[in-house]
C-alpha cells in the first residue's frame, strides 16, 4: 500500500509497471519491501549488507534475484524497466554504493533510473548495528563496532551524509523519496546531512513521511 500510494501521489500513476523503486533493508519489517515491489508491479532494487537476510528472503520467495555486482544490478534494472517486468532484486552490498552508482548513471548518461526511493535500515539504532557505514564491509563494520564504537559512530555519520547527498541529487531530477518511519532523516540531520526543508522549521524535513503524507 505504501508503494502504491507513493506512486499515486507522487508519480500520478495507478500503474507502476516500468517504474523503479530503490530502498534498503531486508530484515524484520523491511523484508516485505521486495514482495511489495512485485505486488505493485514495479522494479524493486533492495540493498542489504547482511547476506543471511538476503538468502532468507530469497528462500522465502519474497526476493526473486540476488546479486553482489552493481554492473549486473544496473543492467537488470534497465532491462526490467524497459520491458515493464515486475522484479525484486536484492543487492548484496551497501545502499550508499547503489545510490552513488545511480548518480553516476545520471551524470554520465543523463538517465534518471529511479522513480521512487526510501530506506528501511534500522536507523532508530544506527550506532549498534542498525546501519553499517559504506566505508567498510559488513564484517569489518562488525569488528569495528566491537573494538572501537566511537570510530564506528563517526563513520556511520559520514556515511549518512554521503547517503543523503546522493538521494538529494536524484530527487532534484525528479525521483520521489520518503521516510519509512525508521528515523533515517532524523539521524541524517544529526549527522549534518542536508535534509532540512528550505524556509521551514528545523523539525521539518525536505522529504515526506510515509505515515503522514502517504498512508494518511
């Protein structure tokens, strides 16, 4: 319902075939995102750093394909988008890398390859394993979290700034991004990322919330 309503409200589209939804997280609540993309008829690319979560969703049949190769992900995205095929593709890697690759595609080809975007990493708990920084692999992140939580926290905040910078570039070209109730925008703001709504109160973000703006 969130994906369908986001399409209706922000893309003015009842039919999401050929539309692309990019997000992250395939754990507890976020695991449904892959299934939602296919039900809505769009192309869903969902990033997840934990291979165990990816394999679980794939085994359940909620995730159609898995890849750890960004070139392959972009090729599949383009193919499914062109042919209007419903697809849920799990990218085994950090979502920041995926967002930055989409910016690179925009910069080099002029193509905006994503229509809808969100995030369901556990950003309500970003410094205890809910969000892994792009600068490190998943295993390296787990080791640093254990050995030097202060440095881990600093890298998470740097990663959040990169994360938002990429989203902002794509949103400026027409992608519609929303907050999925996971404190992503709040933690990004605390990290110093550019998420404030221009000319508004500090508590207002430039991107909508799924509760108030989409489901409400």
